């Protein structure tokens, strides 16, 4: 049997990772936490609008089952239902716990938690802390982990990047290889089980609402080591982001939850200032097309509507790909609840959104797909678990707003104890469990990259990857375009082999670390475009004009990509979806009944 | 409209390396920020004089001023690189932008510095709520909206350390913990459950490097990118520390 105290490695210090760490430390396990950035700077900090749970504090008759149904319906029936049901049932207890940790949730006059509306539901189900809920939740969990750290139960490795899992002769995980981002040293760390909580892969699309570290590199490394990557083609494009030079900055759905409205002038040549355009001369297209949900239709629906208004109707503002998101009519106390995001707009654009409508356009936002996991959050590699945005479960073909924070915490809370359970039953490793061989493999990779003689710049390859992915694999997809994208990625992989790093030093070499991530991004990009090409239907965020309907007969299935060494390309399998609780039905948000 | 952006960057290849300045001339585009400017250099790392060099090392992550990573000196002033817009900085710098690392923290390389001291300080003041466990214990205590309104701004601290950088008292002589840590102590003292550790927090802030080191320069509150009420927190904690000292004196 394994040692009495299981040793678990958690990779990634966002909400999912910290949740797993807390559960393991609480249960007496020994946990090492690896993160590229200080965990308090993880991407969860960017979540804005809130966290869902059917607390039913507004007398609306909301229940965890209704939350479950909205989530499954919102995800167009692609999510396995059993874990989603469990998550929704745990929602109220998770909110209570966060409240007890001191999260400054907004309150009602009576001192209870306040709830706001969000997309894809008709209930007030979203608890929030202003418009910086992710920041507040991340900090609360970070504080609890700091407490465990000061008690010696958690060892943090901040500034270390996960490179690969160490697999023994039977294929079970025995640790990781990580790189110190200052000394660039490679080192192996032993573990009985590891939990991958490394978030989404926005960087594959160049510009997105994601943070710089969201490259999907860790997931892609594991995929190349034999882990299934599931539903890669499902990428959420958020309807309301501020277009920017370096990234697309999110304008939270809470802006619409608090009463914000999306519109364009009815006359495409209208040159007046937006505030001087009378109500009757504005086209509130979401409210017109979706009278029941209005501005709070799910994100994929709102994104396609904006895309249609701009590109089919030619109604973008000043002929540009932008529409108005307007909160200028809201009462000051409503605007006050949105302070955090209104400040972002003001700082980065220069206009005051309290007074003038914001100009927004859809932007790549969330990775529904991810590492395939079973209902215990374990991948097909024994001892490798995953949670949060890095895994594929929960959100199906489209994530509902304010479900991500909940799914991260839920996933971490399942993965932590399940990893402990697995570790306790693990047979002792034979020999060094594969440590030396994996370290050599990673060192050789580094040497190749450092000694390459070529002319290619990794940042240039990244830019071209982002352009291709955004053009062919976001809102609207055609098979010809997806094939073109795949060919382009193959070309980029070839060019990657000719990268000549301008910085070959071995101290805090950020472009070297980036070049390593880039290779993994290229491999994962192929999973995304090939998965999209093979899925000849439209479901949730995956939309093909040539196949506009959902096709349950052929495609009510999880896409599973497996890396094939010989062809250096993904191979695909499909798995039936668990529909044991709710029978699939057509997904129509335009119906008024 | 300028055709190029002139940038002067203070570089240092490691903690012990000496500083050297490099100049860059980047093609102008409207609506750039400092982080996208640094991205342009990575794409083509060549100095103004045409000499091949290396991409600049700096910390960044969210690029929307919420993760706290990218604090640096821009035109001599401590601020976040992501929300520092090139057009404004050019105007301010008279057509030129100067970048340098924060001056009060050990340099890692170029514009990246080591700010771990803040996270250590947060341990000293036990900036957390000591919950019994993560199992389901039902709802937390009711809390008046007024308390949330007072706590929330303090909870917006992004740990950028700009308040420490600009503070004349934050140096090796005083060992001052700095405004951010004091703000967090107040945040947790105000929480109904967090207040159980109030006395320990106040004692941690009463000795060497504690709240009394503050010299009321008020630089922190002016420089804080998130507008935290830092001087208010310092004066509240200062008062509480004094009361605690008196109590401890009579108890002894």
C-alpha cells in the first residue's frame, strides 16, 4: 500500500485548484500547489457577474432541479447529466460556505444574500459581489489556503510551470515534471495523484477575454501523453466584450442582468450621438427576437444575433463590427452594483458608460471542452484528475453565465477527496516510477528549442494561429474553412521547428517558456478544428450554416480526441451522453410560451 | 499623430546584474497600452539603433487591471502597465515613454520584481476567516448592507504593491508592512466571524514595522489604482491598535 499520508499535486491555483487544495488539506493529505503566477493572480480573478445557486431567496419557487434543467437545456443536452445534477444540488451549500469565508456578497436590506438575474434563466439565481465576484471568491479561497500554508499543510510552488505527468510502466501517474520560471531549472516532483486545474485555452485564439496564462498548455501536454481531450470544438464566444489591441475585455452579462439593453440605430446611417437617438429609432433586436428572455438569452444565442445584425443586416455602428450595450438609463443604485466593470470600460475606452452606451462585440471567452473525466473527475490516465474549465464536464455545448464559478468549486470539491481516495489505494511504485526518463525527455525538448537554427519568431507564429482560429473556428463555422485552418496549423507546426529564440539565456526567460506553451497550443488547435469539422450539426456554441439543426441521432455524443503518435494528429471517438434525468427536447429561446 | 513610439526601458538581466538602458522605436498604432507595446517588442526584438536584443521580461496576466501583476514605473510613476494607455503616456512624457521596474522590490529581470513580501505580511496579520470547516454548516450570519458596502472596497485590493512602492516609510529601516496589509487587517476585523482574530491582528500591527510607522504622506491613497480607502483603514487600525495596547497593559 501507499504511504499513510497521500501526497497530492494540484496544478493551477484558480477556484478549482484552490477548492481541491482546501479539501485535501482538511482531510489530512499533503498537498503541493503549482502555479505559473502567484495564485492570487489566477484567471478566476477576472470573473465578474456572479455565481449561480438555487437558494430561492426571492420567493420565486426556484429549485436545484430547475437550475439543473436550465443548465442542461442551456448546454443543448450535450453535458452528462449526473454530475450537473450533483453540482446544482450542492450549489446552495457552496454559496453558504463562501459566505462564511467572508466573501462580501451584496445584501438585501434585511441582511440576506442578494441575487440577480443572468442569461438562460427566468429566476434571480446569481449571488454576486458587485461586478467583481470572481475576484472576491478567488481571494476567499486564497486566504483559506494561506491559512493552511501557514499551518504547514500546503506547500506552494508559485512561479513553476507544469510540463508533463510522470507515468510508470503501467501508465499510472507518479508525479510531474515542472520548470522553475526564474532559474529555468527542470525538476521532478513525486505524487500519488495529480489534479489539473489549469483553466481554459483562450490564447489559442490570439485575442480573447482570457488571461495570458490561459494557453491550455497543460491539458495539451497530457493529451499528447494519452489523455482524452473531449468536446474541444465547443468554444464560448461571449456576446459583449470590448474590442482591444491586446485582448478583448469582458463586459459582464450582469450589465444585462441589472437591466442593460443591446441595440443599434434603426437607420444604419444615423450619425447622431447615441443618447440623442429617441427610443423609437433604436432597434432592440434581442428583445424583438426573443421576447421572453430578451437581453438575457444564453450567450451563444446573443452572440449569433449580434453577428447577424452586423454582418447580415449591415447594421454595425458606423459600419464597424460593434453594437451598443446600454446601461446609461439605469438608476444610480443599479449602476453602483456594476461599478467594477464600468470602471474597466472607462479606463480602457475613455468614455463614461454611466452616461453613454458602451460599444461592444463578441469575443472568445470560455472553453467548454477539456480533459475527459469520469464522474469522479479522473481522466483516463490513472491518477490524473482534472477540475474546472480544464475539464469538459458540466457545460455541454454552451455554458450559462455564472455557472463557471460554481462548476470550478464543485469540480475541485469532488476531485480533491476522490484523488485522496485513489491515492490511498495505490500500489507502491516500482523503481523510480518513471521519474528519470521523463526528466530526460523534457530536458531534451528544451535543448532542441534552445539550439534550433532558424528564422522563425514564436510570437509571429502565435499571431497567425490566433488569426486563423478566430476566423474559422468561432461564431460561424464552415467545413472548408475548418480544413483550411487545419492545414494552416500543420504549416505552423512545421515552421515551429525552425524557431530561433532571440533569448537563449537561462534566467526568467519568458519567451522560452512561451515557446514551450506554443507547441502545445498548436497541437490542441488541431483538436478544436478537426472536432468541429467532424460535427456536422449545430448545437449550442457550435454553429454551421450548412447544418443548421441539432442532430441528436448522430451527434448526441461526446467528442473524444486521442493523440496518435505515428501521424502526429488527433484520432476521434464518440461516446454516448448520459441523459438519465432529462429527456432531450428542442432548444428554442424565441418561443414566447 | 506620431509615426513611432519612442520607448526607453531600464533593463537588468538578473537580480545581481547591472542596469542598462535600451531604446526602442515602435510603429505607432492608436489605442495601444503599455503591455501591447511590450508585445510589439517581443515580436521584433531590435533596439532603435538596430541592435538585436531579447524580449523584455515583465509580469502580466489579466490585462484588465484586476490581477495586480503588471505594476511598474511608467514615466517615473508607479502604475499598472495594462491600464496605462500609450497615447496618454506619450502626452505626459513629452513624446517619449520611460519604463523601469518598481524600485522598492528586488529585481528578478528587467521589469519583473519579487513582491512575495506582501503575501508574507498577509500571513502575519492572519488575513482570513478561521472557518470551522468546509462541510455544510448552513448560511453565514446576516450582515447589514452597510457593512458589505464598507468591506467590499477593501476587498478590491489587487496586491499590486503600488501603495508600498510610493510610501516613503516602506523601506529597510522601518520594516513598515505597508498600507495594503493594514487594509486587509481592517477587512477581516470587520467580518462578523473574522473578528475572532481581531486582537491577534492588532498585536501583529503594534510592534516593529506596524501601523505606527505610517508617516501620513498619503501617497498610497493617491496612487492606488483601485481607489481603496487606505488612509481611512490606517487611521482606524491605528486607533484600534492603541486601544488594544491599553487593554493589554491593564491585563498584564
